[in-house]
């Protein structure tokens, strides 16, 4: 039995002492390590398996961390982390207090740039390269590894456009596997396919037309070919582009065959590759499926309904509509700005557009929301999936800023459903015609109604815009909650010995607020507590404080939500506990008031 080489490698300096002929063995050991670890601890699997050889080659050829290596998004950086001092603690990946699932500057000097959202690597690496030139470090290397889905985004092309007129020592490596989380889409994907299959003449190469040195495509799993090409490019000055072809999930049969499922498969058998099935019997539906099934049902009844998502058809469950009504449901690729303005354009023509974007990704299209939608008062229906704390993906993915950054926009309606029935009803109400844009925000994970589909699906009721609801009457303390986090209030009150003095109100609408109900509450209760699954600064609680100030109320008000710092990774339950918005923390708060 051959010696395990990976066990002796803790940093790239150790890797560079290994004979090149032994690198395929290290690649196999690294791939096995990733599979065995993710099988038990969960995480992003397919992307990292696909770049094992490329990861080893990069650290073998380049003098990291002095040479700067940036992984776009970072789903594919597990091998990088294992080779850069984090092998022994990799079992803490994505866990509370453990290492991040993405490259993070504060975690390691080998993580040259913090990532999590796509298409930032080229601009960041170019900025570093220009800075190196200004400091006289002309031999320093700057490498951006970006996927074929991420490079289709506008920001990536902005970076390439600039790079082509510089003398920056920049190497862009295109990790071309024809898939991001879902399969890549668009004309650029078709172009890259033509290049890979030899159907596009080299003189038509669009990268070379930007005055960037192009080489490839080469087999990204042939580690010797990759190393040879990297060494050649190491000696070429100026901006360079290497096209590498890889297979997402390489080395695990099931991950290669079902690349969407094995992007982040959950726990699975490391030897067989089979995912451990979890029983979904009698479980409430996922909020994303409530959206997907409801929009499809509404679209079948209303031919003006359109569905749009930027590269998340499976995660958002718009896939249901894309499969059933493909001419009216669009995956536009990683292009949030385009998705928003495309929706606006369709809305000008009388279409009813459901634009589904993860809360954290709508941040990337903020100007479009203001300039192209709200100023023109176009009734685009924004469906913000993954709102609030999302768990193990951490600070780059928590959807905790949307209430604040949307609430300040004129004409915008903002609604957070308490449960699945409220979600389907607001989707129904929105497509009836509101005259304003609306943002409907809902969390990652499951709801609370196990029989939603059998008992409630399709039984729509129109919601009165701006209305709040009293869930429990009280006399001294009023708890005002926004959205599904309100279930924690219900749980907390159920455990109190004397909850009779505490009232609970569901303020699903953050904008417009139910001011009539608020006047009644402020004239009845001595203390008001607000609760939201978003940042306290500028959010729902702030709206209540502003109302009190405008109307000269002097009631005691306490705001609960996400504190003014970036929340790291952990389970949603752990992070809610950290923020003191879980049921147990609320129980303590209520009992001491």
C-alpha cells in the first residue's frame, strides 16, 4: 500500500517539495478527503471535486500566498483550504465557530479576497495587479479562477474590458464545466461550447479581440498539461486568459451524472455516493416550493404572468413553471441587474412579472430596483427567497438587509408572509394588480403547515394591502412581529406561565404600515416589542420608532432583530439564538418585562 502523501502536506510549500510525478496520487487523495468529509459534514461537493487537479497545479506552480489567488464565488475552494493550513480543522467547515465555506481574508493569508457572490474575481485580481505595478512588484502573479456561469455576468465583462487596455500581470482561468448551480444558459454558453468542440475558428476568439492573451482549451483533469501551461503563462507579461475544461463532480460517479443534486447534496455514503434519503412525510412544504407551485397555478390561469430568475431555477422552484410553460419562464443566468430591468421592460407592456431573486443577490441590482422599477412605478413582483438568516452559508448569503434597503424606496410595497397560506395569498393578490412594485420576502427552509398542499393550495383569498392582524390579545405588552419569525413569538408565549398580559400582532406589511392598528396599539399598551428577521438598523422596528416619533407617542419600545454586525455561519437555530430572537430567548425577554 502506497504512502499517503496528503497527510504530509499542510501548506503549499510542502506541496512544492513533492515530485511532479506523484501529483496524480495527491489529487486522488485530496478528492477522497473532500468526499469523505462532505459526506459526513455536508457542504458544497461537486464544484470542489471538479477543480482538484487545477487547485494542486496552481499552488504547485505559483508562489502563493505572495502570488495572489482568487476563487470566484468560492464553492470550489475546499481543496484550496485543505492545502493551505486548514486540513486538520476542515471538519468544522460551515459550522458555528468553524471555518467558512468560502474564502475569507480574515481566515487565512492564502485567501486573497473574500468571496461568496459571483463574478467579482476578475475585477478584484485586476485591482491587485494594477496596485502591484504601482508598487514596482512587476513579477507578482494575480490569478482569478472563474466559472463559465459566473463569467457571463456583466461585472466579469467589465473587468475583462478594463484588463485588455492595461499591462497588469493578470491571469484569468476559465473553469468551464457548463454548469454553475444549475446548467449554464445563454449565448456565451453556446459560444464556449463551440470553442470546446472546435466549431469556432480561432480567429473569431472574443477574448483575443479584447487584447488579452488566450490559450486553451485544455483538459483540466490532466494535471501535467495544466502545470505545463501554467508555467508557460507564468513568464508572459500582461493580461492572460486560460480556458480549462473540467467536469463538475469529477471522481464521484453520482456527482458527475447529477451535477445539480450533488452541488450540495447533504449527507451521503462516501463509498457508494448515494444520498441518505430524509423522509418528507407529514413535513411542511419548503417556502420555495410554495412559491413555485403557486406561481405555476396562477400562470396557467393568467396568460400575462411571466417568471424570471437569475440562475436559480431549482433553488427558487421556478423550475416548475419553466418545465410546464417554458415560453413564459426565463433563467437569465447570473445577471441580477438584467433580470430586474428585463422585468421592468415586460411590465411596461402589461405583463405580470414575478422576478424571483434571493434576498442577498437583489443587493446586486439595487440601482435597477430604484431607477428602472420604482421611479417609473412599474408593478414588478419581487419574490425574495432566502430572506433572513440562511445558516451555514454565512455572512455573504444572509438575506438580512432587504427590509432596510427597500423600505426607503418610494412606491415600494414590502410584505413578509407569516406562513405558507399568507405567501400563496399575497402572490395571488399581487397578480390581480397593485399599481405599485412589491417585494415579497420569505425564508429558506420549511414552513409550518404540514397539510398546506392538500388543504390550502389553490384556495386563494385577497389580502388587504397594508393590513396587520392581531394573533393574540393582551393588556400591557404588545409584540409586533414581521413574517415567519412570528412563530417564535407564538412558541415563547405558549411556554410562559402568565402570557395573558402580552398581545401579539402580525405586521406582515412593513410598507405601508397599518397605522390605524398602530394607533390602537400605542393607546393600549405600556410596552411595545418589535421582532424581525433582518437588521434592526433601518428595518421594521425602525419604522415603528419613526411612527411613534411622528405621532408623539412616549411608549417604551424595544426592537429585536439582527444586531449591527455581520453574522457568521452556523445553523439557523444557532444564529437565531446568537441574535436572541429564538423562542427561548424571547421567552426570557417577555418574562422580564
